[in-house]
C-alpha cells in the first residue's frame, strides 16, 4: 500500500489497517487487493472516511507479538 502515490502512513491494528492519505489522493482498491493476495492475506472491505488529525502522534516499532 505504501507504494501507491499519496500514502502518508499505514497504521495496523489487529485485522484492520488505517491508511492516511495526502490531500485528495485516493487509494486504488485493485492494487490493495493484489498486494494483500501477493502476501497470502485476504481483503474484506474498504471505506473512505474523514478523520481528525491529532496534534501529536507516535509511531512505534515493536516485536514479539503474542
């Protein structure tokens, strides 16, 4: 997904991914499905939503999920 134009960040939470886009950029659903299928994952649904951007955000890189 990050290779598509306009993608600022991808936030993973369980079985969901939130993709933050630049301005009016749009995520190509067909490309997302193909990328997930290539990694052996499935695709359930996709919807566009307007979200309020927080003033501060933290990006954490973790390991050892249980």
